[in-house]
């Protein structure tokens, strides 16, 4: 008697599992809000590519106007990665304190302030300070945007949506290579 019940239970379980693989079953609906948030959050990865591209073009004029050496230009252009590391280390605590969304807004505001400081810099020291501020903003943005996207995204499309910043980084690298040649 117990064997018959076990066979019947196994048969019922098999039919339930087969129903899960039905090709006519409706696919989960995509969340347009999560998609829009993922697109906007992935835009923060443009900050680093934009900054590198603008500074590589402006290096000639910075060297001429501020009368700095080649070594100082190299330091100016390369130091952004170190500064963004500092910003990314600070971003976790900040996002726990004020939330992911407001941390992304803060990152944009910090980067904007750094861009303004760099734009109005009368000398190399002030330019390096503006670069520091912009680097902090970039670090914040690059650290928090994927976390925010993962939190907003539904489980069915989380992997797809969190890959947008990586696609954006590849596009930035590709466009930088095209601008060189």
C-alpha cells in the first residue's frame, strides 16, 4: 500500500515539474522602473571615461597655459585612479548611512564640484585639488551604481541589468581607442 502511494506521489511530482517547462507559459513581466533605474545608474560609469577623455584632450592646453612639465601632466592624468579608490572606500559607509540612491546623487554633486574646480583652476595645485574632488565623486559612483541596480532589479533580470555598467565601460574603452586613431 505504501509503495502505491509513493508511486502516485512521484507521478504527481513529475507532472508538476513538467508543467514548469511548458513553452506556452507566460514569461515574467519586465519591470520598466528597474530597467530605467539600471540605465540611469549605469550612466555613472561614463564619469570616468568622460574625465579621461576630456583631460587627455586638455593636457596640451594645461601644459601650455600653466607651464607644467610632462611629469606633472602624467601625474595629473593618472592620479584619478588613486583618488577614485579613496572615494570607493568611503562609498559603502555613506550608502549605508543615507541610502544608495542619495549616494549616487552625492557622487554626481561631488564630481560636478570637482569639474567646476578644475575648470576655474589658476595653477597646478588647485587643478590637483579639483582632480582629487572629482576622483572622490567617480569612486563613489563606480562603487554604488551596481549595488543600487542589483537592489532595484527583480531576480529574473538582475544579472542582465547589473551588467550595464560593464557594457558602458567597454563602450568607453572602444570610443577612447577610436578617438586616438
